[in-house]
């Protein structure tokens, strides 16, 4: 009974204390940083727009009555069946 009581009352409280410390650390006030000429790493070499949209993805080939014929099926390849060795 002694180890069980120690485990429940002491050891299981460690994760709770660590969680409380993490919440305190994440909610503490942060020092204000003066704004400067730095753009925060958005631009490379001072060129280009930081929010440039991605180019559109290429269209897939159209299948069906208005497109090309569907691609042919790949050739079927049979696997080689291994022969068993003869026992002497």
C-alpha cells in the first residue's frame, strides 16, 4: 500500500505540474519589438511579391465522347513459376 499511495499522490502530479507550467509560460506577456525595416523574411533579395499566388495545376486529359480515346491497357506479364528441386 505504501508504493501505491506514493505513486498516486506524488508521481501522477508531475504531469499536472508540467501542464500548469506550460500554460503559464504560453500566456505570459511578451516584450514589444520595435518595427524596423526588416520584412520578416518574406522577400528574397528584395524582389517579388510576398503573397504571389501559385501557378495553376495542369489540366488532366479529357476522356469520354469529346476527348481522345482512352489509353490502352498495359501489357500483361506472367510471373515465372519456380520449379522445385528434386530430392535425392
